């Protein structure tokens, strides 16, 4: 994804992001589940994100898939669990959850071999992520559902009677699992709007799920409350404009654009 401001771009959206900062300025796609001290993904700017939000520690990291925009901040594991002065980890290994397929691709196409090195140093422990194999941390349960077409995942995060659905990327040909019902909120990746009045983006991908299809998925999950994530500079919409247009064209849904530092309380 292209965060804003995009280097070397001086369009209206990027200039507004430079001038006003958050919410118009955006960094990469991540999510921190505070009750579980669990981080989803390590975009390039993850160090800045953790500092900005004053996150004190995490023991669990889910790598949703290998793509560079979700993994190229992987060296954050060194900051969190390698004591350079003493040449040993600060604490017990951080649990890193990744599927076998995504780990293979991460190694083949990117810097995934770092994970082996971190395991050897005792900084992390790899936990293979599998379809419907629950990740349980204290009273939070995260169930990953495989998106077969992309080998990415849809995550259902549950605590007591609260439920969030999170699909951060690989949102192509998603078939909502009928098991997922009564979600309080859906945090969804967005690629493009079929409604051209919203975004002037040219040549949107034709074989991927649109915003409008995502609304149908939200219906299947039983929620009208949606937060968009993975928001691209190429949409050419500033934060307020995006919210205003979604409200105007899709008034039946409580849908809003996520932003850096957004806190979601269920
Ligand atoms: Zn721009
Ligand atoms: Zn992505
Ligand atoms: Zn991706």
C-alpha cells in the first residue's frame, strides 16, 4: 500500500498530509490488540507507530501474510527482544504466528529468513497459523479463517460477548464463512469503489473485491459498523472527504475511514 504523504508526490492529498499530519497522514497497516498485547503485522513504520501509541510491550505477533507492506518492519523484533549490550534476549521468545505457506513465500520473495535467525537467537518462537486454529491469549481468542483464493486470512477477535472481524489485506474473492455472525465491528481492507463518484482512481483491479462487495460481507457478518484500513494515497481522497462521501452514498452503513492512532473500544 501507499501511505501518505507519498515520497516525491506533491498532489493535493500528499500536501495536505504534510501540512496537517494525522488523520490525513497515514503509515502502514497494523493493529494492536491491547487486551492481548498482540500486534498484527510490522509495516516499515511500526517502530514509530509503537512509540507514538506508547505501547510498553508485546509478546505475540501475527504476520497476516508475507507482503512487504506488512512485514518490512520485522526488525522491530530486535528492538523488543534483543539486548545488544548483553548479547541476549530481554525476555522469553515472542510468539510469531504465520502460516506455513506465507512463511515459505516470505523466505522466497522477501526477507523471511530473518525469522530463522531470530529463532536461533531465542528472540522468537514460530507458531504455525492454520485455518480455524485458535490463538488464545488470556481472555482474548483470535480465530484465523483462510481466504482460499489468496491464502491470506480473515481474523475473528473475540473477548467475552464482543467480536471484531479483521481482514487487513489479501481481500480477493472473499467468501464469508457462515460461522461468523453477530460481529460488533468489521475492520476491512479496501481496494476500490465501484461507485466512481467516490474515488477517481483509474483502472481499479477487476478481479478483486470492491468496497460494495465488502458491504455485503459486512451484512453476512451481521454488522453495519465498518472501519476501513489499508487506505491508499492513490484513492486521491483526504480523510474527511472519504468519510463524507461514504456517508452520502451508503447511508445505511456506519462506515468510516480508519486513521493512525485510532482507538477502537468494543
Ligand atoms: Zn500524492
Ligand atoms: Zn497490504
Ligand atoms: Zn497484501
